[in-house]
C-alpha cells in the first residue's frame, strides 16, 4: 500500500509488474481524481482517461471513490483537474 499525492501534472501511482493479480485505488483526498492505464490522463482537447474517482467527504474519511481491477499488469496514472489530491494504491501480487 502506498499513499500518493495527486496533482495537475499527473503521476504514476502503480508501476508495471508481471506479478500483479489485481489492484485497488481509493481517493482519500477532497478533489476528483482522473485515472488512466498506461500513461497520464489528458484533461484538455481530446480527453483521455479511464475512470474518475469521486472525492472523499473530508481527507482520509474512507468514502472516496474506489477502483478495483483484476488481471492488469501495466502502469496506472492519476491526475487532478485542479488542486492536490491523494490516493491510496495497492498491488495484490502472487
């Protein structure tokens, strides 16, 4: 498990790995987080993102959006449209 800051620049929250069986990402911050597989989300022009995680009601409340995916071994990137958010990202390997 790793808590990652998420900014308007975007960043990789889970790296590519051959051993991942599943992954989970939860938004624990108070801004919307855009998620994309393989590269950073694009939020202008031709928008490119895979999911949007809704914000938590307050920081670390545990009620923010959750994404769980099985059988994906590539990288996962997150980005905000404004402000700084936070996600907890977990790899399940085996």
